[in-house]
C-alpha cells in the first residue's frame, strides 16, 4: 500500500518534470523521504528523459545499485544540472567510483555536496 502511494507520487509529479522553459522545474529536494530505490530509479529516468532541472537534493536516501546507476546516468546526460546534494545517502559500496568518473567529464555542475557519506 505504501509502495503504491510512492509510485503515485512519482506519477503525479511527472507532468511538472516535463515542463519546458520558462515553466520548467528548476529545483527538486527530497530530504529524509522514505522512498524506495525503485521509485528513485523511476524519478531519475523521468529527469533524464524530460527535465531541465538545475538543482537536485537526495538527502538521506537509500539507494540500490539500479537507483544509483540511474542517478549517475542522469548526471552524465544532463546539460542543465548545476547543483547536487547527496548528503547522508546510503549507497552500495563501490558505486561512488562511478559517480566520481562522471564528475570528471560533467561541465555543468558547480556544487556537489556529499556530506556524511
């Protein structure tokens, strides 16, 4: 039942994520949300496909391999992301290396926060 509510939340914000300039969403913060990794993956896929978001915060979020890979793919594909906050994220060991490699080539990020990881 809780999982259905979360899926509905992602589906509900999908039209907002798909808006184009000048009506686009510029900032999304999910802080200490009890959201499943599958929904994080779905959200990252939506952002990768449709969004022109500039600031993203996923603070205190628990990732699995797929959700973190989807996040890395988003950062790699995005030309608009400027700030990302992944503080207090629970990530599978070894996944940070993938993220670090993407940071080497990303030209739009100006602020990355990884506190307490």
